[in-house]
């Protein structure tokens, strides 16, 4: 497990994977917020 975390945080592809996962989570939260806001207005 230590090797996996080291590769995740120290290599370019690991950092790109973290960025991608973070972007997907942030986009999902943003879309959820917008849809919840729009459904309350109607």
C-alpha cells in the first residue's frame, strides 16, 4: 500500500489521476447544486 501512495503522489500520471478524480467530484457537486436550485425555483 505504501508503494501505491508513493506512486500516486510523486509521479506525473498519479498526480494527473488525482486531479481528474477531484475535477469529476467537483463537477458532480456543482451539477447537483444547480439542479437542486433549479428544482426549488419551479
